[in-house]
């Protein structure tokens, strides 16, 4: 089983310069590979010859054949992994099931996520050792200290180094047989996702939008306005020290938001995985819902899609059953007591965000068949829990 652990790393001054050079080298290889790919594709279209269409092997061979002298002092695996990533990007672009992936573009130095990958890194004496290019002495190549011990054991397949606002991180990909030990249970849980909170069994609720998060977003808005004013005054202001300082603060707060929400989501999913054997969640069209101008930002911050992705891989790890409830299933319209379903033509109309046409109460569900008065979210949770795929 393939598992990934992201660890913060602390390279010394020499390895920091090496990593920064590899960031720039990866961007250079990407731009060169993309230019070659576009030329090959245009040539195949003009000559109407499918055999001339580009692929990873052709582009990689062209890059290797036209290597400059200075490139031999850089890792060859970075070049190969870059051409492989480019092919994956093009496949995602042409895949209709992945509509959110855009066309690969050239990467600019002023707006580029510093990253590179290698499949020749190794762990030695608790340190990360990158692959050393030929012609470099061993005495000037150092291991990189890890902030924590990798939680998985097995063969290290690849390593991706990324620079964030607070330092460098390494994503270590292991081929491991490590399995999580979770207690056996036969209980079923239904999860109803709402803006800023999730509801599950017996009226329980978790808040994924704490007050601290709102403070971070207020600071983010402030920094974004500062940057916008600086660009308005001078379009070339991104080169100044003041602009760079504000941009660094903005990235720092964005990372704090990401870390806080990731921590809340991981704690919640770990609790659900360890407590219940079967998990029911809604298969929502998150991208379509975010098209709303009023609700788009709140839906993005509520992590609907991230919740599903997290449950997908954690259920595979822990041998749990994940049931995706049909997105057209009317969980808010059905009475969980008697099964009565509200319709547009029926008495009282459908249950909307402002209640039905008789009781204008958002939080209450009034059943006109058995007379039950239920909490809207608890009723939806019970219907999701009782859903049969």
C-alpha cells in the first residue's frame, strides 16, 4: 500500500542552497519540456501524423540530448520526474472526468510554487539524503535533519520537497504494509455537511469554523487589500521589499488557516473511523455549488470535498465501508419517523432554507403525516444513516 507522510525538514546552509537551485532547475526543466511538447504536438497536427505526437519518453530524450554543461551539476532525476509530471498534467487536461484541471502553462519566477521531486532519495541514520549528482565530492553533501520520525516503514519510493511560508517540507512516499489498528465495531454513522459545521449521530456536531479561523481570514483580507493598493499605484511593485514583506505575511496566514482546518478535519475523521464501521456521506456536486456568488466562499471554507477525499483513503487504510449517498436523495424532505416526503405540490410545499410555506422555521422539520416535529439537521442525519445504496 502506498502511503505518504509530510515532514518538516531543516537543511543546513549548504543544502539550503542546493534545494533552492533545484527549485529553479525544476522550473527551467518544466518550461523547456512544455515548449518541446507544444512544438511536437503542433508538428503532428500540421503533418497529420499521429506517430509524431509527444509523450514523456520523447520529451525526456529531447531534454537530455540538449543538456547544457551546467545541468550536469544538477540531479538527473529532477529532469525525469518533471517530464513525467508534465505528461500527467496533459492527461488530466484531456480527461473529461477531471474538469477542474487547466491546461499546463509556463511557470513564472514571480508566481511559482517552489517544488521538485526525486525517486532516488533515501533515509540514512534518521536523515534524508538526496541523490548526489556526478562529480560532486561526498564531503560537501550532507543529510537533512527531519523534524519527526516518519510514521511509516517500508521502501521510500519518492520524495517531493516543497517550500512553504515557514520553511521546507518533504513529502515521503512509502510502499508499506503498515495497517492502522482500529477496534471492531458494527455501528453506522450518517454525516450531514452544513456550512461551517458537520452533524452526525444523535445530534452531535463539530464546528469546523472556529473564531480563530475568522481572525485569520480578517487579516488575510487586510493583506490582500494592501497588495491590491500597491499594484494599483505601481504595476511593478511586486519587486519591492515592502510588497514582498506583505506577501510573506499573507502566505503565512494562509498556511495557518490550512493547518488549523486540516487538524480539525483529521481529528474528526479519525474519531469517526475508530468508532463506526460504516460511514454514510452525501455525494455533493461541490464545484457546482461553489458557483453561487453568495455561498461560494463559505462553501469553499467548509471543506465538503476535502471531507470526502479524507474519508476515501482512510476507509481503505482501516477496512471501513464508505457509502456515498446519491446527490439527488432528498434527505431534508423525508420524515425519518414515518417516511413521509414533502413535495412542491404537496401540503406545505418543500422544505427550503427558510422552512416550508406554513412554518417558516429553518431549523425545524414539521411532518404533516405523523405530526412529528424534528430538528432539521438531525432528521437529515437519520435519513442519510438509513440510506441503502
